[in-house]
C-alpha cells in the first residue's frame, strides 16, 4: 500500500499508512522506508525548484548544493535513474547543473555497472558548456576499466589526456595491461599499448612488474621481436624480475627469427636470476643451435638443462622433425610447466 501511494506521488497518504502500520505493531522493511524517503525527497525537490524559478534573487549556489545532495543521495543508493529524472526536471525549468552534479550521476552509473551511461553524461556535459573536469574523467575511466571495456577506456583516456588532465599511475597500468591482453586478438590494441607505454615512460611513472611483462610478451607475440628484446633488457636493468613465461616467450621468438645469440643471452640471464627455462624452451634453443650448425653449443645447453633437473624434449644430434615442431605455440606447453 505504501509503495503504491508513493508511486502515485501521494507521500502524505503513504506517511499516514506507515504510521498506522507501526502503531499496529508491524515493522516496515528497508524497501518500504526507502520508497517513502524517495517520494518525500522528490516532493521537496520540486517545491524547491518551483520556488527558485519564481524567486530569481535566490543564489544559484543554494540550488547547486540542494541538487547535489538529492541527486548524489539517489546515486549512492543505486537509484541513478531517479537522479537522472530529477536532473531532467531541473533542466526543463531552466536550471543549469554544475560539474559536481554531473559527476555524481556518472559515479552512480559506474557503481551500478552501467559505465556506458556515464559516457552519455560526459557527452551531454560537453554539449551544455559544462566541460568535464579531472574527477569526471577519473570516475568514468575507473568504471570502464572495472567492467573490462578496454577500447572505450582508451578512447576516454585520450580525451582526458587531450583535455590536459593526467590519469593516475594505477589507472594507466590497469589500462596498459588490458590493451596488452586484447592485442592477442588484433593489432590495434598493440598500437594503443605502445602509445600508452611511451606516455608512462615520459611521465616517469613506474610500471608494475606484471604490466611490464605483459608489454614485453605482447610485442613478442605480435612479431615486434627487437622491441620485446630491448624492453626485456631494460626491465632487468631497472631491477625488475620478469616472469618465466616472459623470458620464454622472448627466447622462443628470437630463435624463430634466427637470433640465437640473443636467445642465448636471454638464456644466460634466466640462469643468473635462478629462473630455469622449461623443457620446451630448452628444446627450442637446442633446435635452433643445431639448425645453425652449432652442435657444441647445443650440447652445452642440453648439459645445463640436465644439471638443473630438466629433461628437454629435444636431444642434440637427433634429426629435426618435419614442420619445425619446436616452434609450436608460444605459450602452449609452458603454461603447463
């Protein structure tokens, strides 16, 4: 009954029903209270707007403060659509909300898992000569990343960057990781990842070890071997400890490109860091050394494997099987090791 009266916009009748309910010993639940509070807030909001449009002498700051309190309150309890409704009423009455009110609405949509609605609010702000501020972009960017919308996140980041605002170190690391993961499916995210990587370097922001590893792996897997190799060396030079998978990916693509000396250098770096290649990576290196006629070096790598308790899939001196099977999937077997 109370909810029905609220929907009919009769808060006084609903309040009387609530009082009678409690007098009879019934205890309302949180939904009933929330419905009535919402209905009362809407009525007071409309009264306030009506008064403000009649009394032009009232300072606009009071309007903004009141609108922020009501709209922000709705957004925080997961009622962003009702906040949007109140905002539309304010606009119809000729009032122009400020950036704080819009930010509350963007935050509400993101909290409810609807960050794309926040994109629409951002565009509306631009169209109403209420340019988004740092908080607008930051709230929206974090919401988009939280729900895995990587492409839209990058577009939003670039708008933020072009507007003269700088995203935080944490946000940029999160976005870069997302772009690196997405690059396995197409080339455009890798281009964006490289651009973002350069911006992070220019700003002097530290990359997390995991972010750095994913950047190196993405470059290697997409055939940009020299960049992957150089970034791996830079990473080690800065004191990072790459994951075994990162080492192995670079080692394999170097062998695939015939750069066995560089692969051997990676191999040595792994041993120095007490990071032991898996048997599949040992086999790749042994196979490429054999292909280049460096049988003695191949035996040396095999001996190192045995010393470290790894039995490579390939033994030096055995004939290469058709199809260069030691260049199978970059990650396939290693993920199991």
